């Protein structure tokens, strides 16, 4: 299966300015050399703590933020090298669903104008034809066409997110970056939105880059999972394999923090002390070593590569040997 999206060495360093003349005194290394791939029709879940660089990575892929370095190959072309006109046309196939359904919709515009705006910007349809296309989109996401005449404040959070999804679908994209699309919704509404996204993916054969800090949601919706920590990927694997056998200590800690419904169930506790270091001054060696319960001296000086340990499973840890899973048949 060919890759729809291929990100290579992507980095985004924000300058730190100080003094009267605003001189650059350092950089916040929000994203610091990330490689990932998304195949057509599949979902890659991107997880990590707040501040790990997930949202910045997603916005760099869309060129909502210009990266410092790297390549973003979409359908074989590096979109970071496209001129403004070509990039505008490419954006029809790249869309985003924002985290907050309350701030991502213009309160002064009607739903019909919000969902129909992509048709106007790209000069696809106008007048009655545009209204019919908007009505069809609203029905597709589970809303009544009468919603076209209303404003965002007249809807609940879940309904607003459906409007945001309809807007993202308008131009029939091949890839949608979903930036924590259900984190601000009630649990029951989360399930409805997630099921809607799964159904839409099957119907339109889209790919998702699904950004979240909630591993339960990621397990439900993703085909593959990438774990991010302090601007770098530390583990990457098919979903079933990652949840059955997490290899990196940070991933193991995230797994151990997932709430267990059954009070009789016991699991090994993994305690991660302290807070994530500053991205303006990441520690040398493995970036997780300052909090890792099993760190060794090499972890403090040598940064481990994201190495293949077998069966499509990658991990950046000195304690996990390359090829460790190649002779294993478990998943």
C-alpha cells in the first residue's frame, strides 16, 4: 500500500527573543526531526502529553505553520516547496478538524455560510447549487438541512463538531488532520463523533492523522499509533501490537495511566516522576531519561534512534534491542 503522506525529518523551532532589540537568544524545539507515514484509507493515531508537539506537528504538515526543516510529501510532492497558487489547490485535498468546536466556527456566520465557504473560496459552486451541496453535507454528518439558517450558538458542542466535520468534508479531501476533535465533548457524544468519523472514512476512503492524548480513543479509531515525547517520536507500531506489547518506558507509563473499569483488575503501576523538560532546553541523550524509571548511564549521553524491532514496530530506547520482535509471532 503506497503512502499518501510521508513526513521526513520535520522540525519546527520557535525563536525566543529578549531585550530591547528582540534578539534571538534561543529556540523552543517544539518539533525536532519527526518521520511518519500515513497510507490512503488508514488512520494514524498521534499520542503524547500536552506540550509534546502533537498539534504543532499537525499544523506544520498543513503549512498553517511553516516548518524550520524537513519534507512533507503528500501524494508524492513536497508541499513545503509549492508556490502559493499550487498550495491553494493542494489544500482541497488536505483539511483539518479543530479541537474546540466553540472557537473554530465564526459566530457571526450562519451554518450554511460556514459549510459553504470552501465552495466559495475555491469557486466550485454558487447560488442554489451551493445550498444543495451544503444541505447534502449536513445530512451526511447527521444534521437536518434546516440548520443552514442558524448560527453556531444555537447548537450543542457535539452538533458544532458535526458542522466542523461537514466543513472539512466539503472539498472531498484525501487526508484530514483531526486535532483532538472529541476532547471537549461529553463521553457519550465522543462515541457518536468517533463512530461518525469511522463511517465517513469508509464511505469516502479518506486517511486520518488523529491527534489525541486519550489512548482509549486512539485504540478505538487508529490502525497505527505514533507516540510523541518532547518533539520526537519514541515509538511507532500497528495499534494492536502497540497496546499488546508497548516497548518504550514512556509508552508503558501512558498505558498504565489508562483508567480500568473493572475494580477487580490489577495492573503494574508505572510511576513517571517530575514534569516534561522544557522544549527550549531538551536534555542530552534520550529526552525521557530525566523521568525514566529504568534509565541507564548511556541514556543520559547518547540519543537512541527510532529503530525497527520487528513486525513494523519501531522504538527509540537503548534498552530495546533492534530486531527484538523479528522472531516473535505475537501481536
